[in-house]
């Protein structure tokens, strides 16, 4: 029998978990996960992964790769349900004239706490930790396949890159008797609107206006201050949904820096600061913009315990620095709070502009420019004035 590295075994039949914890009544949690890509590994291969060198520890995760065909109609209408039915029946339908190939992983793990994991006090938390553990194991497998094949078609998975609901089973760890079968929601990701029937609303006009705003920004002496920032924030969200957590954090921080530098420059433009000074303000160190320039221009609470800017600095800015300078890989428990801190910072800045829109009308209008990607929440009291400003010039932000 061929020997594999100590921490992982490729096996031909479902192995047990072994280890002392498995003998103490732990149950097996089994997750059925449909992959959004194919791995260069034959169907039926199973990987028994051991996280610790301690022989008293059970197997970390056992992954069983499955690949089969379903009908093209099923793949378009209900891909998860059709694929799970094939797994239940044990074979894929024969002689499908129009078919689509699916790749699945059946991931088994124990309902125990492994070293380095947060403590789960309630049963739903146990299920969540176990699922995240299995997802980490799948990402480890796909990353390893990329390293040895040099193919780039797979990518790290997050909960948001999977089907909205995932089926799981609870099994007796020795007899593998089925105790429970259920499903749980792992994300609230919207269906790509391209696949939805066309409704009454037509986005063509808004899209054309957005294209025009981008072209106007390129043609103006000073580009629109926020287009790049809003675009980067959407790119970061896309990366997060596709599981590229490190890249999403880096992109989100780039979005924040672009947003705050543009905001600083626009505020000074409203104050009629000379353009040469505005350009210098935009080149200040980021720390100076956050801790000196913007607080003095916008007011509000920028420091102190649980202040929104300091929460952002702790959850997003510091995390980005660890990723870039130390090669740190963020966990599931860090990525979403980082995005939440960004959203809270945007809301905080918007609230400061709302209070001072009379002093900073151009900035407020540019911030709320919907076709440039901004939030269309213009204060009612400011709408008439800002509409007049918008109509006065194509390059109202200059």
C-alpha cells in the first residue's frame, strides 16, 4: 500500500475517526457541499485529515469527493436538490442526452471542539463551527490541488459562495446510523439578476448615465472623487462572496483610503481652498487624514472607546496590515466584522455630511451621486439646492 504524508491519508472506504474523543460518545456531522468548480481529483477519493500529531486526537475532517452528471434542465432549475438526489440514490442517471457535470464534497467531522477553535456554547454554534471546519478543509484541498497542478480555476470558498442552503446529517460515530437529516441556510446571496425574467423596470437609462458619469470624470480636470472608492468596495464584496478573504480585505481598505482622501479633497474644495493646497491635502499620510483633517472638517466623535472610526481601525485597517505585512490569513470570524466596520464608517461619514450639507454642498452631492455608485439618500431639506447644483454643471464636483 502506498504511503502518504502522516497528516493525511487517501482511503478507499469510509474510515473511522479514531482518537479518544471519538470513543467518548461524539457524533458525526456530515455536510453535503456542492462545489462551484471541478477539482482535478477522481470521483470517489476520500481524504482523512489529521490536524494534530497527538494520537489521542481524532481525525479533523474526512472529505469524500463525488462527481456525476445531472440533466441540463435540473442544473438550471434546482441544481442542489438534483445533485443531492443523485448522492442519495448512489448513482447518476444513465444516458442523459443533455447533461451537466457536478462536483460535490461530502464532509464528515465530529461535534467536538478542536484546538484553536472558539468555544461553542450552544448546539447551533457547534454546527456552525463544524461547518466552518469542513470548509477550511475543502479550501486546504483545493489550494493543494492548485499548487501541484498550477491551475487557477478553483478558488477559496466562503459560505457566501455556496448554495443558499446546505443539507447535513447527524450520524452515530461507530455504526454510522442516521440520527438526524436537516438543512440550514448558509447565506442570503441573491440570484444573479441575469438569470431572472425581465421585469418592468429597465436599467438601461441608469447604466447609460453611469457610463456618462465615468466618461465625464475622465474628461474633467479633477476626476469624480468617489467613483473609484465605490467601485473598489463592490469589488471587495465580490471577492468576499467568492471566498478570497485576504484579497477582499485589501480591496476594502483600498476603497476606504480612496473614499477618505476624496472626501478630504472635496471638503476643502467646498471651502474654496486653492487647488494646489487641495492636491497636497490628498497626498497626506492616511493617518493624518483620518485623525486630523476629517475630524476638524466634519466634527463628531472620532476617538475614544467604541467610536466608529476606531472600530474600523481595529477591525479592518489593522487586519489589512497583518495580511499585507505578515502574510496573515483572516478567519471567517474576522472578515464579516471588518466589512461591518466599513459600513458603519460609511454611515458615520454620511451622518456628518447630513448635518453640514449647507457648508459642503458639492461634497454632499458627490457622495450621494447614485450613478457614480453612491448611496442615494439625499437629505430632504437639501434636495432642491443639490438638484440645482447638479444641473448647473456637468462637472459639479470641480
